[in-house]
C-alpha cells in the first residue's frame, strides 16, 4: 500500500489512497486538488524529498468544501473576584478524499 506525507495549511498529513482527511479551509472552486508529496512510502522502498519528491503528485477530490469544526471554548476565570470571560471559536474546514498517489 502506497502512503504519502503532504502539507496543507502548514500541517503535515500521512495519507493513503481512499483516505478521507479534514484539513484547514482550502479556498478553491475546483472539485479536485493536487499536492506535492514530502515523502512517499511504498511497500519495499521510501523516497524522501528535499523539500518535496520530484515528479510526485497526490490528487484528492473535495467531498465537503466548507464545513465548521467542533466549537473550542476558552474560559478565563478568577475565583472570588467576579471575573470571568468566555470566548468560542469554530474552525472552517475542508474534507478531502485521496484518489491517487503518483
């Protein structure tokens, strides 16, 4: 089974063909997205790029273009001082399905 390491939004992801991954929002209208691989691992050998493997391409199709992640809540609280502050945030995400690794 072929696996590859790709970078999307400053985060590295280890992917294989058929995997569904969730990455930070990719602002594109296209149905397919391609990435360059940092590393490719085959059953017998592996190739490490400097910084990317030349001639490599990982193609992915967009399953869900813009969705929101779970809510992250940050609370600041000081006891006996009547000080409390609640802030929340929901990250915008894109779901991708890896179609091919070359």
